[in-house]
């Protein structure tokens, strides 16, 4: 599949939706993910791109580059951007704390959804001369059971990914099993 570059932040989300609308006609995408999986993929990518548009700082020319490839029953995605980047681990911890709030917000769960839905999640933060990059794979979600995507244990970060994000996050990542906050 082609790579798409979005440079106009005012139109990036709409331009992404135009790209995603074409996936319904792509037999390999439909075969790999099914209708529910396509919907989840759209939501996941929308969340990341919308967060970049709403919250990221772009010191120079803004560019968000999306690559989506179908490999059999897996869809692989990569998003690179020219933003200053952000601390993914800290944002995930903030979003997890929202789940424990007495009156949880309806907003602020996009990254948790991404962690829950994605496989082989790989995040490279921005640094001098290096673009921020998010890559992941997605399959047909839980045999079509979308509710299974949001089990509390699924909201835990893979320990290997946590290690790649720095030592500050490792203490919060359980070795295995469900989250201590969610029995």
C-alpha cells in the first residue's frame, strides 16, 4: 500500500479519513481485518493523528507520514512525524489513572486503546535529527469480539516496550498478569 504524507495540520485528520475510506474496497485489508478490524484500525490511527494535530509541537514544517501494509492476515502500520515528540509512558500513566477516577472522563483514552488493539507496538521518541515514530501490527480483533479488546489486563504495557521507553516506567509495569489496579 502507498505511503501518505499529511502536511496541512488543519486538514490532516480529514485527509486521513479520505485514505481510510478507501480501505473498504481493498480486499486484502477486509480479508485481514474484517469489518470490525477495519473500524478499530481507523479509530486507532485517527486517535494518533488527531493527538498530533491537537497537542504536538512542530518546530518547523509539519509532516505526518502514514504507511499501511497488508501481510497476509496482519496489517502493519507506521506513523512518523516531524513533531518535537512527547513522553508516551507518562501519557499512558495519566490515561490509566483516568480509569480509576470516581467519575471517569469520556476523553483521554486514545493511547490506551492503541496499546490494547495493537500488536508488536514499537515507539521511537523524537530526538535531534530523528523523527518520532510509532509502528504496530493489527489482526482481526479477538475473533470479532470488540469488547475483549478492552479488558483491564490488555491495558498493561508490554514490558519490552516499557524498557524501550526508559527506566522511569519499568517500576509500573507488572511482570505478568492483570494490572494491580484492575483485579
